[in-house]
């Protein structure tokens, strides 16, 4: 049985590569395959398992090709099915130094002017100018601004010869003013321009998808083995002169793959996949290595954090397999603006940094470049703190079940209705991801404000759930029985299908009818028995990730099945990501399908931006692996009964929670925007345009709109978008549906209206005033 080579789908295991369309060859291959398995079984029985090498044949669509450089052929004993074999193989596929704690991946030092990138150096912070590079003064001023803000490296777009001519003057002026910040040339489509600018700048960024292939037309081209190899030879001929020049001048290079701009050849063989992204970069890296040039880094950027994380992990695995140690530049491309842009960046970058991957980072925002620096510093600081952690109190364990190569949410059982229930408990959790909010007794005395903060809508004056209403609340304290206002508010929330969770110790003193009792494992007896008290009709558990294996065994014995588990790591000497993975593995091994909600505490946070980056990094780093069914963000309810003490209001924490779920591609509650951060190629005011489009279309949950300043990554990066707004020429905009251009050359002043009309034409438009009414009607029916 062969692990997938670079021409088979990631994670797939099949005997199909042994077969060929030619029957005689197929029979011969099958005979040799069976014979090989028999020999392998003999070797395993006598000598155990050892990595082998192989060359296999496979198919893509109707084409036949030979898988070159097949690696990782591995025979695994004891597998009873393909699924169990895959799980056994996962543990052999290394993608980071340690899956149980954060250990930085050892990488070589790449010199970019005076800045060193690699594991022996601090994580380097980068950004990119938005000026026209031909405008020397404006470019120099912006480079100085970002350097003063703390950027280690700055990139400028160099799309043509006039921009390349300006680069030498930009470099000279910066040096005269005492700024030696390294400059990076961003190159697309233009090998000749790359050769020219290498004389001036410290580093060249090339995009493997368009360095040789040119502008994307997204035609479905067919490549056979011969044409594939011929194109690789052509790439080598065009790319080698740049490699030789960078080597001679001591320039650095970034081989930067973008998910949205893979070449036709790559798309033909691999599709729009992380594996295609990796192989696209590896082809260029092999040319560098062939010429003994090693002063380069890799990047695998995508606007979808899940795709981005998979691609980087797969690239790291490939480098481990090849014994390569090149640094990684991390970034989520076209992340957008504001909190959403920061959240998506934190999810992707933070997840990788938690695994010890990444040597330089950029947070790409549709904002001024200097505003990207502080988020970068925060994420780098979180990573450095993980590296420096001296004590880890996480109980010892061995990871065996997590599949880091693909995204699949853990299968769970949602709450069900039972005979005799007075209320509908099915609304405790949401199938696409749940948001829970922390509420105290005092807030119940101000119902109008509370309903608004929870995102409720009203029908006949009563609160009901809308599309972005908190699914349940964690009640830190219970109002007095004689507080009629607060008691009425609590009852109306329950009748509106909002679940109410209360700690067991609180229910002992102050019962709440039809509540969910939250217990700790210490409240559960050794035989698994537990008693509901204080009017509770359902059970939930709260874990702190320090539970021993013996304590966790109670979960499989419990007399009452919990509706959910709140995962609330309390000790600062516990890595949330790794300790939580242990809990998920324990539950999976026991066959438990209890949903898990991540509890992220805001204690000690003093900045909204830092809060978003931390929750995206820590909690998003688990959700990208499908580990988790929801989130609660707020004060630690075990310490602070008064939520009024929180520095963040309830409404903000709720919307941030929904932003996290949407960024992890779980629950969509608003329009998804994919917008590029702007650069010298941008053909309109990107910030102003993005804001205008968001104001007109931001109320369309489930609709994704891509806003691109130019064609470089436009249609390709819109792979996940329903509609696209792309700069096609100065003052003109082209509109897309998916990757297909449907309207061309629309004047900027008319383009936003044309986009709205296009959305309406495709039946995806809802008038803003109707959104809440429709959602409320649906909730009335479900309630």
C-alpha cells in the first residue's frame, strides 16, 4: 500500500496507481503489486516497518501520467481497513517538531539585506506599500513610515520597467536618510523586470503560478506527461538566470505560491488544492537547489485560513521528507479590513505559529500599511511566549488520531427534545457552531439592553433568536425571586429558545427551572453517576484540561449524557492548543459525541485588537482542525460573578464570537468579504470602495464578495467567492460570478450599483429591512 505521491490526492490511499489503461500493463502491474505486498508482509513479519521508495503510475481525469519522485512508501502492519491504515500512517507524517508542545521548526538563516530570517532569529515583521512605485517620493515616505512603526522588511510592487527604474532611486534615498530597511520586489508575469530590479532591491518575490505562465485565463488545458515535462524545462530556462543573478549578488528570494493564481499545468494535475500549491513552489525550489542557491524562503498564501493552514503544513512535511530547512513566510492573503481581517489572519497565522512553523509574517489588511505592524508584533509575541514556556502542566499523552492534512469537523450529537420537557432544549447549540454569552443577574434587570446585546429580534414585543443571536447564556448569578423584572427576562429568554447554563454550586443555593447544570468531573462519582439539582433538566460539564486520564474515564461511564463540554483551560502553564487536542483525542478514542465549546477568558486583556488576535490564534488554531463546536468569550465565570467588571461589552464579545466562527468557515452570519490589501497595482481606492460595498451588501449572510484592486490574484483568489469586483483598467471595474467575468469596463461611479444588480439577478439579494423579519419568522416556526 502506497502513501500518496505528489500526483495523488492528499490523504487518499488506493491501489489505483498500480493500474494503467493498457490491460496487459495493468495485469502485469497488478501481479507485481500483489507480489510486492506479499514480500512486504514477509519483511514486516521479520524486520518490522521501514520507509521505502517507489515510482507509481496514476490518472487525473482522462490523462495518464507517471508520478515522479514518489516518496513515503510505507507499509503499516495491523491495519484492518483503509480508515484504520490512514490513522496509523498519520503519526509517521511529520509536519512540525512536536505535536504535543510548541517547538520552533529549525530553519536555516536567509539573509535579506541586514535582516536575518530563520529559527535562530526573532520572527521578522513585514508589510507592503500601497503607493505607486513609480512615485519615488511617496514610496520613500511610506517605507520610512512603516520602518518607524517597527517593520523589519517592506515589499513594493514592481510591475514594469518604469517601476524597476524607480527602485534604485528609492533605495538610494532611503539609505541617504539613514533607513537600511530591506526592500522586496513583488514580481508577477515579468521575468525581465525581476532581473532588472535585482540590481537594486534586497529580495525578489516570485509567484510560481504566473512567473512563466503569464496572466490567468482559467482555460481548462490538458497536459500529458510529455507536455508537463516540456513546460518544466521551459520554466527552468526562464527562471535560472534570475537564480544565478540572486546568487551572485547575494539577494534573497521568496517563492510565494498564491492559492488563486496556480498555473494551468498545476490546476490540470492537482486541481485547486493545497497539494497543487506545494508542488508549484517545489518545482521552482528544485531549480534553485540545482544551481546551489539556498537563500530563499517559501510562502503558501490563501484567503481561506483552512486552505492556507493545510498548504503550509503539507509544505513543511515535504521539507521534512526531503531534509530541507528553508524558512516560512506566513500570511493570509486578501484577509480584508478591521476586526474580520485581523481575525482571519490570526486564525491562519496563529494556528501555524502554535505548531512552531513560521519565521516571518505579514498581516494583510485593507488598511494603511503601518497599521499592519502592530497585529504582526502581537502574533509574533504570542509565538515567542510559547517558545519560551519553561513549564507545561499538560498531562503526558501521545497524539495518534488527529488528521492534520484535511479538514473535517468532529461528529457530535446535538441536544434533543425529550418527552415531558417544558421547553425546547434543541436551541442550546447550533449545528454550524454555537455562540454562548456570559450574563449576570444585574443584566437581567435591564431586558431591552440585554436582548439587544444578545442579538435578539422581537415579535409582538417578545425576544426571539435571529441569525446572530447567542444560542445560550452562562448565568454567573441568579436574580432574587422577588426581582420580578429579572425573573421575567430570564423566562422570556428561555421561551425564546435561548439556553440557560448555571454552575452546580449556584443552583444549590438558587434554583433555576429548566436550566442546564454545569458540573465538574469532581462532581461526578467514580461510577459515573451524577444528580441534576436546582430545577436543572440538562447537564453540561466544564473541564480545565488538567484532568488525569483516570478522571477522564468517567466521561464514558456517566449516567446522564452531557449536552456539551465547556473547555476552559485555567492554568497559564498549559498550552490551550495542545492540551485541548488531548481532550479531543480522549473523547474520540472513547467514541464520545458530546459537543465541545471553547471557553476563552478575557481576564487581563486591555485591547480589543489584542483580544481578537489572541482568540483567533488560540481558539481558531483548534477550529481549523475541526476541533470544537462553539465558543464563549468573556470573563472567567468561576471568578467574577459580575460581568459588568469586563472591559468588553456583551454585544462586542458576541459579534467577535460569530466573527471567529465565520473566519473558521463554520457559521456564516454576515457577508464574507475577500479584499486585497492594495498595492501599487491597485486601480481604484480600495479602502473607500471596500467600505462602500460593505455598507451596501454587508447584510447578506452566506454570500461571499471578492474586492480586488487588480487582476494579479483577482479571479483566482475568488475561488470561494460568489461575486467579484475587480479593477480591470484605470477608472474601470470588471464584475465576476465565480471566476467568470460577466461585465467588463464599468465606470467606478456605477460599479457598486452594478454589483448589487448582479447579486439580485442571481437571486442572492435580500433587502436589509427584511432580513431580521425573515429570520425571526423562521425562529418562531422552529420554536
